[in-house]
């Protein structure tokens, strides 16, 4: 042990050097968060998977530590009921309107499964989050992709025109990933009202909490009025619980019942307890959104000075027209300590950049400046 260091300091430091995992687990020292490890080890900053650099909140961490003691029990059923009740209360519906998934990814996949079993065709925009489309394809279901508008927005008119007898589900991500853009709320609402008598409209609201546009509304009200709409949400984004896999759907009790019959029920007590705590922790959510807005401003200000195009993002990422092929841009940025998003075809000279902490975004600006030279 180094002179002048307490045993705890030595353990903490060693844990940091060992990635904080092994010694942390054995000694029970306070866990070392990813950002600390990044800053100490000069690891590249993660700006590629739309994660929350601040999560989990301290309140969620406390709930997780408490839940360790419950880990020997099959106590998920009670925790799931509690989570459902809380989500119902927060969203003005009943617990019968809520289905809990192992992340909202599971809700997406099992919705694709449900549609496939119904031999339905899935209608989906050509540039969007791919989980539901991929799973539908794995099931050999037909997925009809609808081209984007010129502004890379979702073309609701064209989607409407392409609904046919076989269409049983329509996927809309709002705000969309990877563009970060919102659809016009009134347009989306009238689209859902019009088409939900023919097909289930799946509205993925994974980034709901980050939206700042005052004209935005969730599509939950349509669920409340009994329309065939599924809204999905996740604890992975603003709550910073991506690794714990908690997501949920809000839909009519009939759809929820059917969807639940396909869900694996593979939930974990630590994740559920963390999510229950985090959804009640308004301060942390506000802090995450504020910091995210600051981070976006650091990048937007820089891009504005350079005259570089980017889309209006209502999420924790930005879609930027770098005019550099992403297969070159990705490794070039990694050299400057920044991991950026994967390619989104056919937008190969664009980059999806996830927000880290505002002070870390300067690293992106500096690296980008060097790549541009
Ligand atoms: C639009 C969208 N939906 C769903 C998900 C899946 O989230 P999770 O499975 O972690 O809840 C993501 C993850 O990035 C996403 O971007």
C-alpha cells in the first residue's frame, strides 16, 4: 500500500485500475461510474448508443442496493405489479393498460411476433429504429418500407396510401431514431385516428422525456379512448437504466393481454426496483434533460459556426451531415477519443451523435475540427 493512503483509498484506486468490476464486487466499495473510468483511463467517450451519461440516479442506485437483498426471491411478480401501478398512475391509465417488457426492445419484438402470427404485413418508414423490422423479417413476415420525405421526416400521407388488406401493424417512432425529429402532433393524431380501425399503430416513444417542443403530445390519449394503438416507453434513456432492461407498452387492455401472452416475463428484481425509484425521481429526470440540452447546444453552436447541417433533434442524439463517409468518419473520430453512431443507410455521409456530458462534447468538436482539416 502506498504511504499516506488509507486502505479505502487504496482499494478504490485499485478498483479503478481494474475497471472497477472485480474488486468492487468483492469488497463492496462504492461502484465507479463509467464517466469516472473514462476520465481516468482516457477511454474514448461513448457517443454511439444514445445512453444517459448520468444514470442511474442516486435514488435508483439506493433502490438497486436494497434490491440485492431480494435477489434470492422470486419477488418479480409483486415488483412488476407495483411498476405497472406506478406507470398507470403516471400516465392516467389502469394497470390493465400496461405490459412490462425486458426493455422496450422486447415489446417491439413481441409486437412483431404478434403481427407475424396474424400473418400481417408491417408498414415502416425507411429510416427508423430497426428492432421491430428486423424481428419481423426473422419471422419471415413482410415489411413494407416507406421512403422518407425530402426533409428526412416520416411521410404519413405515403404511409396511409400504402395500407392494404394485409397491413396489420404500422411502426412509427416519435421522435424518430436516428433523425431525432418529431412528427407534427396533429398530423400524427389524425393519422392514428384514421388508420387504427384497419391496423394497430405502434408508436415508439423511447425519447418522450427529452422532447422540449411545446406542441408535442404523446399518443397515449388515443389508447385511453380505446384506439388500436400501442405506445412504448423505456427506462433505458432518460432514466439511465439501459443495462437493466426495463421497458413497457401502454395499450388497450385487449392488446395488452394478447401482447403479454408472448412476453417472456424475464424481468429482474434489481431493474424493476431501480425503475420504480427512478420514475419517481423527477429531479434526476429534469437534470438529465437539462444537461442533454446543454450538450446539444455545445455541438449545435460549433456546427453553426462551421455551416454544417444537422436536424432538429428532440432526443439525446443529433443527426449531422458531416459529408464524410461514416465508414471513414467513425475510425477517424475514434482516433480523437470519440465513439460515434453506426451507419444509417442510405445516409452514409451523416453521423448519429449521442450526447455525453456537455463538457465532453468539446472533445467531439475538437476531433471533428481535426478531421475536417
Ligand atoms: C427508438 C428506440 N426504441 C427502443 C429502443 C430500445 O430500448 P430498450 O430496449 O433499451 O428499452 C431504442 C434504443 O436505442 C430506441 O432508440
